[in-house]
């Protein structure tokens, strides 16, 4: 199956890049984690647990305290949300 997908999308790198602009996932995230991993999130209050919308590559796109708001944001961005395993 992986071979078929790779042939359809080109190289593995091309496939990964395709996913970043097409797929996203939601997960709970602590603001401490965001601040440590992504310096550009400076200004978020420390110690909160929020919901995050992440692209397929794991970069945060948005954070909110309302999961449904992020799901709507994904739709607005024309991203398909998928479950992360």
C-alpha cells in the first residue's frame, strides 16, 4: 500500500508536504509544551490546557479552549481533520 501511495504522490517528501496543506489533527496541549517547542507562541499564559489544531507535520496552526471552534477553523482553512494514532 505504501508503495502505491508513494507512486501516486511522488517521493516520500512530496507526500509529506502534500499532507501538511491538506490534513490536520486536534489534540489537547499544555501551553508550557507549546512555549517550549515553538518560541513563536510567546505570550500564551503558562499552565493552561487547551486544544490545538496542528498540520500533518506537527506545527501548531491555532489553539483555543473550545475543540469545536478549532474544528470549524480547520473547515475554514479547507483542511481535513484526521485522527492521530
